[in-house]
C-alpha cells in the first residue's frame, strides 16, 4: 500500500507555502517515546503539557519536543534537558539556548513577549544565552503521528548525525506528513520537505552563511501561507538567497485571493497575488486519514514590482 508521502511525491504536489506557522519556536528536550500529541502523550507530565499548550495559545509561540537521534530510552530520573527558543521574523531572528532539570520552569516564561521576539524572560527564567553553535536541524520523526515521519525521518536524522552535523534533533511535529521527511532549520525558520541528505547539508551550510537554500523549501514559519508563497516567489524571481533581506510587509484579502506586499531591505517592493485552490485528485493528508481530501494549495498568479518613490 502506498504511503501518503509516496502518493504526494507521485502527484508532484507543490511544496511552496506548506510550512507550519510560528513566529517563535520553544523546544524542550524530552527523551523516551512520543505519542500522537506529544506534549500530552509522552513521558512529559501531561498536566504540564496541557498547561503549556494553553499558555501558548494566541502568543505566536509553537512548543515542540525534541530528542537526540538514536535510541530513545528515558530513565525518568531528573537530568539536565536542553531548551531552545528561536524567533524567526526577518531582521529580528535569534536563537537562544538553556539547560533545565525542571521543565515546569517553562510556565514562568512570558510567552507573549517571546512571540513578539523578546527573549528576556527566557534568559532570566532559564539563564538562557544566545546560541553560538551550528544552526538547529530539526527532523520530524513522530511515527505515532504519521508512519512516514518515522520511516523517512529517522534514517535522515541518523545520516545527518553521521555526516557530522552537531545540532541535529528529532522533533515531534512539523505538519505536512505527506512531505516527509520534513526538516526545520533555526534560527531563520525555513522548513523543507522531501528532504535528502545533500539538500539538508547544503541548507545548513547556507544558514551558516546567512543564506536560504531554495531547493525543497516549504516557506518561512514567521508568516501565514499566503506570505510564505509570496516571499518564495520573489526569492525565486530574483535569485535572492540572503536570508534577512526580504520581509512580508502586508497581506490584504481573504481566501481564496490575497494581495501580499514583499519588501526588500534595499527599498524595492513587490505586490504578489496569491490564490487558494484545492489539490486534485483527492489524496490522504496523512497515512492515518480515514478519507481522502483535497488539501488547500497556494498558487502565485502574479508578481509585480512597484515603482520606487523618489
């Protein structure tokens, strides 16, 4: 039987504008197995998981669990855990790290401020510091959510680690199971689908140099899907790879049509028309889906450069 990822690949479903949405990512190391809803179905205290989910609502912060590739034993004993926070808005992107033996400390964070790009509560509560190592490469491997994430994500995470990348983590959920293996790179927040070893290595090298690899790119998580589609369209039209020079300055309209303004740091601006359609023929959103669906897709129908005011 075909998997959702193999069917999506066969149908050549576009990757653009399929990234998850989050201005800020908050990542907590949690060893052991993960269930379908990992914050409340893992070895993390489910009451804490529910409290974190509730606290994050409406803040622009997305919380996920991470673990190192390999065996996932959890001895249940208190031990230092890695915590990261990353803000992905262009011009304000940052990545901070900390260690904690008490995950309940995350409830003391000012998540609304983190969502706006202010790391001070993270640094104060957890004694966080700017991350100075390699970019984070987060590979979705939550097989309880969808088997494709385990079958395709875990081998990729192992290959990346064997290649010598030092900041490879498995992550609970990045959305878009049918695009597995899926990868998120931080701090910039660009997501990738149908990822292969060579493309992820190239993308990580790009982040080190402040650049974005466009091969397999699903979009930047700082924006909703119309903004993701418009920004990638302008990047491809210009051949622009510098990560921090493009911003989504405005989104007007509603489904099924938006006008998105994309601004370049040098003053140039573009209006990008994005429309929403349905992916046909019907296909499963995930391997666990009981019925076939027609997922929404974002199509760029026009890219118009605006005259620069003199």
